[in-house]
C-alpha cells in the first residue's frame, strides 16, 4: 500500500483547469467541423496537431513562436503522411519506419532537451497514427485519404497559430512566456553519451518489435501493443523507478477504461450506433482535457487519461464487439510488459556504463 500511495500520490498545486478548459474549448472546433462535414475519421489527426502544436509552443515573440510551431507542424505533417501512407502496406515497411522514427526521436537529445521532447511527441503521434491508419484501411465502409489526414494535422496546428496571433493582438503585441512552463525549454546542444545512444537504440528495437508482433502476426487489435509500449516507456534514460511505475500504471488503467467504454457500441446498429460513437468522441475529448489539467497533479492519472482518450479515438471507426475486448486487455498487458523490460534493461546498462569508468579509475 505504501508503494501504491507513492505511485498515485497527488500534488494539488499541479492542477491547471484553466489550461484544460482552454484545450476543450479549442478542441471543440475541429470536433464540430468534422461532425458537420461528416468526416470524423480525420478528427484524431486534427486534435493531435492542435494539442502537440500547443505543447511545442516555445513562447517569446510572435514571430519566434510562429516559425517554430510551423516547423514542428511541417515535420508532423511528414510523420502523418508516412504513417497513413504505410498503413495498408506490408508489415515489414511498418517495422522499418517505426524503428527509424523512434531512433531519430531518441537521438534528438543531441539538439537540446526541448527539441528532444518535441521529437518524442511526434514519435507518440506516429505510433498512434499507424494504429489508426491500419484500422481505417481494414474498414470497408470508411475511406481515409493520406492527403486529407495530413491536411487535418496541419489544420489543427494552424488553428493554434491563429489563436496565438489573436492573443498577441489582444495583448497589444506583447511577448508571452512558454504556454506550458513546466515543459523544459533548454535548446543547448548535448553530447550523445554511450548510455543515451544505447537507450535510444533499445527503444527503437522495442517499438519495432512490438510493431512486428502486432502486424506481422496479424493480431486482432494488435496495434494496442506498440501504443501501450510507447506510452509506458520513459522517453529518457535519466528516469526514476517511481516515474516508470506511474507511466506503466497509467497506461494499463487508461487501456482498461478505453476497453470498458468501447463496450458501449457493441451490438448497436444504425442511428443508435451513430449517436453512441459521437458521444464517445466527446468523452475522448473530455479525457484528453483532463489529461491536460492533471498533468502535474498525478503523472499516473495523466498517463491514464491520455491513453484512454487516444485508444478510444483510434478504435471508434471500427465498432466494438465483446470478443475483441479480451484481446485489447491482453495486448495492453503485453505492451506494458515490453516497456517495463526495456526500462529495466536500460537501467542495468546505465549502471554498467557508470561503473565502468569508476573501475578504470
């Protein structure tokens, strides 16, 4: 009980509901737009483009912010095109792409902590987009165009740029600090040490392996394995055991919540299925909002809210059925377990690298 209390320990000073409500207000814009035009399959791309553009906002003068967010959005558009372009291809290409994207994200630490965080955000989006692309490709009644997914991502990021411009005018063109001050802002170059390089390779191999398991074996809902693994793994080697446990617990809880909610449309048809799916989209948006609000209240609850919201949006195009729920829980456990093993192996390798110089001395 003492260990569990630490994992789910709450810090009331870390709650930021104004930020969460702001995200909900903005997120309702793409939700209503896609409801109106009838293309909800592009909603997840737009929401992630909006959310990650806000997270990547460096603050400062408007020109500085707009240029950096635009560059981030451009790279994200390329990631989106890669994910949805390969969604229906042979699984070997998915494995290769997952390895390359994850490895580059890990090695981005050489360009500063801030750029490393942005690279990890895009890495998470790539894994989620691959799962969504695979799901949509095997859905006979829904058509998903790669160019439209890229446009949706870009539109979400552009929405944040427009909102920051309006805010800049309202504030009489005053500079503003980084919107999410808790994220690191350091952009100084770092040396890629052997432990960091090793850990980047381990993460890339782990994600490539989970993608191979999911798509190579053609597992039903197997894309839950890499999604759970990328959520569960800490993005850097300098991780604490407590933080790793919080990520693992959050990934598992979020997956269970998503499974239970995805039971709701099971067996429904016609207009009732349509209404239930629209309701679950709102629920997913509210979950993401809570993730934004409780990010520094509880890392475990934050991970749970984000994982649940993402998994619901990924699986909504495919109506749920009761037999699929057991697979989803099983694949989540597999993904979380793989993430745990990678973290343990990285910790052991880190201790070995630390001990080696001491022994030579």
